[in-house]
C-alpha cells in the first residue's frame, strides 16, 4: 500500500463522514427551530464553530457576527464556496481525492460520490430554503451512507481498508465532540427562566438526533433526556457507533491489522483514557466545552502521529 | 435504418461501391436495416449512458480546471474480415521486430549506419535520440514493449502503415471499453456472428511487463507511472493498473536509493519495484538526467535502469524510431535486419532532407500532407489540398529552414465507415490503431482502436481534436455456418 494512497483513503473516508455529519447537524437544527415556542430563539451561530470555520464566516459575513441569520449560516454550512469546510467543500474534497485513487476503490464508489457531487451542484441553492432543505439533506445523507455501505460491502479487508476505517472512526469521534460543543453553547435562548430546563432537554435531544443517536439512546438509557445522560451516552457508550468511546475503541481494534507503530497506539490510548475518565455529571453541571476542546486537541495530535507514522515514509 | 441513400466518396469499410454490404459486414448491416430510427436512437443513448457510467473519459485542461469529457462513441462497429486481419497482424509483427532491432542497433554498434542503409546524419538531429541510452542492453533486447501503430486505408482499399508510436501510445482502454459498450447494445449480433474477443490485452500486457523483471523467480513488483490526474490519459492509466492489479504510482511515490534500486514509499516502509510501465515522457522521467525542473519523474531512475535494477517499458530512447522521418526507412530496416519484404506497406513518404524529395515537396505542396518529424496528436501539420496559398508559402519556408524536421505524404482519401447522424447513416473518415506488445512473445490486439472523424469530410481523427471512436470487429466468416 503506497503511503500516498493510504493518506488519500484516510482523508477520503474522513470527508465523507464529515459531509454526512454536517448535513445532519443542519437538518436537525432546522427541525428543532420549528418545534420551538415563540418565546424561544434559536441561535445559529454556534453551528459555525462546530465545523471550526469561525474565521471564514467572519470574513464572508462581517456584519452578522453574533446574531447570524439562519439563511447566512445554512448557506455557509451547506454550499458557500467561501467555506472550504462546507458540505459541498467536503464532498468536493472527497471527490478530488478519489480521482487520484480511483484504481484502488470499486468503480461504484466513484459513481456514488460523483452522484452526490452532481446533486449538490444541481440542487444546492434550492436546498437552502426551508421548503426543500430536508429533502436535500436527506438525499445527501443517503448518498454518504451509500458510499459507506459500498465500502463495507465491497472492499477487501486489506491494509488500505484499515485506513478507511481509521479515517471514519477519527472523524466521527471528532464530529461528535464538535456537535456536543455546539449543543452546549446554548443554541436556545430562553426568554424566561422557567423555560430553561425544558429547553435544555430539547436541545440535548436535538444533539442526539444530529448524531442519529436519539432512538438508540431511548433504547439503551430508558430515561428521559438529561444533559448528564446524553453526555454519558455520546462520550462513553460502548455500543453506539458514533460515541467517542466506541470510535476510539474501534481504532484500538484496527491497529493490529496495520503496520506496527508504537507512537500511534500510545497516542490513541492517551485520548481514550481521557474519555474513559471523564465525569459526565461534573461536565453537565459546568461547561463541557473546555473538555471537548481538550479531546479535539487529542484527536489532532493522534492525527499528526498517524501522518508521521504512515504517510511520510 | 435506411441504407438506400448511403454513398461514400472513398473506400467504405462496410458498404461496397455497388451499395451492397461487404461480406463480413452483411449480418450487421442487415440487422441495422431492421431497426427503426427510434430503436437506433435508443441504442445510441444507451451506449452514451454506458460510456458515462463506466467512466470512459479523457481529461481536457481548460480555463484552469480539468474537465472529464466522454470520448464520442459511434454505435456502428467497423468490421474487418479475419483473413485480411491475419495478414495485417503478420505485417505488424514484422514491423515491431525490425523496429526493436533498429533501436538496439542505434544505441549499440550502429551497423545499419556503417552499412549505409540508414544515414547517420539523421540521428544527430533527432530530438528523440538519447545519448544516455548508448550501450544499454535492456532485458530481452526489447526497447519498444508497447507500440501503437496507426494504419489507414486509401480509396483503393489498400491498408498502409502511417506511423508507429513507440513512446507512450494511448487508447487501448477505449478499445476495451468500446467492446463492453457494444456488447451491451448489440447482444444479438454477438450471439449469431463470430466476432473475435479483444479482452486478452491486460493479461498479455501483464505478462510482457513481468518478463522484464530483474529478479526472475519472484513475483515481480510492477507499477504504472502516471503524470497524475491532470494528464489527458489518466483514465487509461487507472484502467490499466486496475485491470492488471499493479500499483498506480506518481513520481513522488518512488525514489532511487544508494544501491541504485528503485523503491515505492509504502505504509510498511520502502518496497523495491522491479518493472515500471511508465506513461511519463522520456524528458520528464528523471530530473537528474533530463529536465531538472520536472516534478513528474523520479530522481535517479535512469541510473537505476542503466544498472539493470529496474526495467522500464517502454525503454527510454525508444522514441528514436518514433519519428516521421525515421518512419520512411522502416521497409529498408525490415529488409536489412530480417531479410524480408515488408508485408504492410508504408504510406509513401518524401523526406525533405533529400534534395530530390524536397524539390518534389516544394513543387507539389498543395497536394501533400506535410508533417513535422516529432509532433503527435495531429499538431503542426499542413493538409495541402485543404490549406490556403499563404499557408502553402509558410510551410515552404518552414521546410527550407529545417528540412530534416519535415516529411510529406500524399493526401490519402482515408477510408470511411458509416456513423449515425440525425440525417441517417453518413460516411466519416477513420483510421485504426492496433497495439503490439513485445517481450518474450509478440501479441497484437484483435483489431485495435478505430478512431473516426466525427465531422463531415474531416481527415483528423485525434480525440484532442474532436475525433471519436468505434468498436472494431474482426469477423470470422469461415465459422459462419
């Protein structure tokens, strides 16, 4: 397996997973907004931070700052050419990468990615408005899942496949913390104190939904949604495939099928320890965001170690 | 489909001058005659969709972005009878044997120059002669492992060799894909006629490359070196690498170590490479030896090749015989090296370096096709009968300024075959590019890639200039009950 190809496989799966999570986040946020009573206001701006694109946003919409409008944020996250981290940008990156490794993956994967790309080009503008947004988003999510399905069903379990899995796992762990981050930033601005607790529950339900986790949460936790329980589920559940713990544990199971590099295992275990030792009760009481940032830094250094160990030979 | 009004002003591959189909094409022509315009249009749409879905594209770089274009594909196959093809195939085998002996001789003792069969002066001015190759003895004595020869037929029906592409000929993937499309669209015909298959090519190419390995015995590590996604033939590079199961590499994936061996950068660490099917031009292949600024190549690759640690196909320097002036000497080479007469005639050629020929060219420039020695893709040439007086004058000056760089050929009225148009079947000019593999054995593709000018009366079939393709059928009449 060429280092360049491994690098591209890893990033290809990251971008596909990122696109899917971005689509979900925007879709669920729009739904939440519809459910809100008139006394509450939905803050769109924190979604921009989710994808780590605050600077690009400020450049494109210098006037909107804190009170960013739904239209601006949705456009920015979905299709804005000025945002390299938009849904369209992620799909385009995935496609450009795939062009260079077309010989490695089955032809259908190229067709599937090309379909999403063409679909976004054709329907992206129309998909911004509330009327068609959900259709648009669901179509893109389906497309991304089709790619994941093709990879799972049709790709040989060689070392290249391990890089695909590693990319997906790391991207999902990262996106999960980012969506928790956004959920903790007070998406909802209650206009009176008594609504606040009810809103917090709605908000965490929305976070769970953004991660396709709501139904699984209900089945596993069997209690109404509270910040502590939602956080525990998304960080530490060992059976839900988008929880941080699950993704990192999967990383541990992947490593033995890859060329052995001690630094990668060590880096992975460090961040896994952080997750295991986290106390959701304490996090929910205070502000969970610094911890999410700490995890993201851990993922960053894990990525650097992987890059150094496998892609820069 | 109505053949009633179909008439070609040239030799037609499917329909005789009397309007009746040629014997090998009869089942096809009758089948097409039975289809309504709508059925035909449906099949053309199906073919276009199939081509797009299969991703048959070539890349055009325009306005700062690369666009994948689908090669226009015409449904109606070009048909050649098996017995005629066998003669052609024998001619191609003979040609490539002589060409490989010639290249080896040129970089070796140069007997052909000493014996005054080939003028040494031509070498001095050849832009494709590589002094770095002098004295190298590549495995099996083969330099041009993959050759794409362009064949054309004139109005009298004679098939000629027009040129031999010995550097990095492309197009074979379209030949293979065209057949898949044709099978999807005309399954009935494949059941009732004996159309010889074309799909042996990837395994023959693999065997040809594997035989060059400097480490016989082990399973060789083979890679296809591509200039990358911006190259117009990138689709083909992927396609071939995939169908042979070999690595597709870019220059940055390879390096040559102090032991002169060539290695790939892999996730396991460096892995030695035995054979490289390179689709990067000579001059970009090694910045240590050629263009120092090239980022497409691999530093030290020529050193590794000269040391016999890695095999390159085609060998660097093979292009010395891929020169439109050298081309004119191929019949003499066949006689000199093989003691045989050429089976496949050359298109008659006038060499501007020879005074007699040059005078003829200058006097008859309005009837001739004048070509520079080392251009490909149909660039930089003059089609006399289609050009203006001013262009004639301009080319006379070019020829006089650098006679070695020009040769001329009579303007052949290329043969035609029908393509589907809104006005029914219409004749279009075409050529044929068979691919010839040389290693331990010689393999010739069954037919080859038929390139067709999609514009009426146009003689230019290159894909970069709006040409399209057809499936090519070698039909065995003896098998028909």
